């Protein structure tokens, strides 16, 4: 009885020692979040603590100690294999996907003890958890860096949007833009030309996100450079089209719809060219609303596309709205807000105050979509002729 009791105590002590050893190596492999360091520590533990001939992670190109020339066959998921030269242990993640394999070269003159086998299996489990944690940590760091870069890009894009429009006596102008993601492909601009006229544009790059935002920035540079010359609108559109075409295949895939207007404040007149964009809305006192339709394809689709501009009287009490399809495609289930509702809402805004009009449009869209997530970039520019220039203060 005493001998049996002694053996039980000895077995218990051995189990405690095994657990303590495994806890110690677990602490070592979990004390770092660097993937390469996790693997290096596992190899050192196998060779130094268990006195194996060598250990390696072949897929990672890492080894420690002396490995035999012959490699073991790839272990099946969660399986340990021994081809007489090496033991192979699969390190699987929480979903059971093998991330890498630990190959161990045991001493040639003896077989592994039960303790060593249990230790290697326990080490493999801990190493798999540590490796997955290290890879998740790396992904989290990369994601955080990407978020910082996107936030910086968003701030840059915001800085390129006019914060304050030029003040034109007798007119009220306002603009608003909201990207669907951190950055977007919508573009709007207002440029005061040397002759006192006001050049305005709303454009939409095909697609959403960072690629479209990059194209929108390129579009802005070209537009501002050409706008400064004061060339006729139809020529401006043709040159912008050819410029975008010459940017290459990827730019053509990110074609641009744009509507451009030139306001002559003293004359109460406006010129418009629409390059494949949503129809602009022109509302004048006592007249039915007029749609300013496209006269050509989006910019960048056809190399030698020609565009036509139209001239309109813009008397006191007139209103103009340019917008991107993010407004009309705002959805409630399968139903979209649509251009008809947008026009009705615009016509219902009796105040000749552009900011008030945009507030009303955004409120109507928000009420319609009932909190549904925004599906596209939303941009709009409103212009009102509040009073004749002769009586403007």
C-alpha cells in the first residue's frame, strides 16, 4: 500500500512539474505580439528545453539546431506525423485553418517519452494561439494605420471643398457635400473669374471610396487650371474630356459626370453645359421648372466628344440646383427618393436662401430614408437670385 501511495504521489508530482513547465513556456510564447519572435521562441524551447536535435518552420524559412535532410510529409489538420526523421505538428487557428507547421527532429538514439510528446502537443496548442494573436495584432496595427491615412485624406479632401463661397451682391449661393465613406468621388467648386462672372461645377467620379477620391483631386487640378483662362464652357468641357481620356485606361474607367455653369451677375444670365450628369433644376418666377439636360457623354468616355452650352435668363426670384445622384438614390427599402421628389422639394422651397434650401432637401431625404445608411456620396449646390443688382446693397 505504501509503495502504491508513493507511486501516486510521484505521478502527481510529475504532472505538476509538467504543468509548471508548460505554463512557463506558455508565458514565454505569449509575452510577445511579434509573429517572428513567437516562432523563434518556440524553436528555442523545443531544442533547449526538450533537448531535440533541431526544430523548424519550413514555410516561414526558420530553423534552429540540426535538422535531417529528409522532410516529413505535410501533416493533416491537427495531426502529428513521424516519418522516422522528423515529427510534424500543425499550428491551426480558431477556425481550424493551418497557419504553419512545426517540424521537430528528435534524438536519433531514443524515442520520445510520454512527457515529451505531451509537452510538444501542449506547446503546439499554445504556439498556435500566440501566433494567431500576433497576426491579429499586426492586422489591427495595419488597420489603424489605414484609418489614420484615410482620415488624413478626408481632411485634405474637405480642405479642397470651398468653405465659403464668393459673395455676389443680389445672389445667394451655398453648397454641401457628404462622402459615403471616409473620402468620396464627388466634387464641387466655385471660381470667381476676373471679369466678375462666377464659374460653378458639380461633378461625380464613377464609383466610391479612395480611388474615386484620387480621381476627383486630379479633376480639380485640371478644372481650376483651365477655368482661370475664362474659355467658353463648351471648350472647357471638351478640354476636360480629352484631358481625362489621356490620363489612361484606369482614369477612363473612373469617368466623370459634370455640370458646369457660368453666372453673369450683372446681366442676370447663366450659361450651362452638362457632360453626362444628372439634369440641373432651373426654377424661374411664373414658369414651369426646367431641366438642364446633358449635351454629351461623361468626361473621359470618348476622346473627341463635343459639348454644347445653353444660355438662360436668370432674373430675380430664380433658383438653380446642381446635385449628384447620391441625393436621388437615397433609399427606403427598395424605393429610391428619385429626381421627381427632389424637384418637388426644391420647388416647394419658397425662400430665396440657398442654405435654407439645402437644409430642406437634406431633411426631406433623411425623413424619406428613415435612418437607412447612406449608399453614395451626396453633393449639391444651390444658387438663388435674391434681388436685382441695381437695388442690391
